[in-house]
């Protein structure tokens, strides 16, 4: 657990925390607006969560998705829960713009994830978006 990115998350990337969940910009984001929501407790798979944890993870993802969708003007938000690399249950939330081709070709390669932080999403852009999301969430 010492190396788990969700047990040892960087505070500067946190969007919102609740009793059972944490929403954070993903350290290996591949697209502007890519964030994750993880269960607080170190549980590797979806089936190990209790109903309260599931409710909070998905409720937090929905609330932030609505904000991101409005801020970025995207068409919709995709969700993915894979967990092969980071063995701590979390869901990825990706924006899809109208002009984007389907997300599969942007997200997955034959061997897994494409892209790394900094190559696609610059740090100042990440911080601006986190601040914007937090402001909207505080105003609600």
C-alpha cells in the first residue's frame, strides 16, 4: 500500500473528498478533464466494496462529471473501471468532445494505456481545471 497512488495521493490534485471516496485528477491523465474517483479504503476490486462506498464513488463521479461537462463543453463523459495496474478500486472519467473519434483509440493500445501526464495535459492546465471544478462544487 505504500506505493498505491490512491492511498498516497498528491493533495494538489484532489478535487473533492468524502467519507468513503476521493476524486482526483489522474496522475497519468491522457486527456484534459480526465479524473478518477477512488474508494478511500484500499480495496482492489469493485466486488469488495459495500453499498455505501459504491454510492459515494459513483455519486461523486456524477457530480464532478456534470461540472466538467459544462466547463469543457464536451458531448458526454465516459466511465471506465479497469484496475489492472493500480490495484485500488477507482473509476476513470473521460470527456468526449463532439469532434473526438470514439475514446477507445485514444485510451487503449494493444498493450494497455496510451499517454502519460505532461505529454498531453500540462500542469498549469490541470491546476486551472481543478480550481474551476472546486469553485463550481462550492457554489452548488
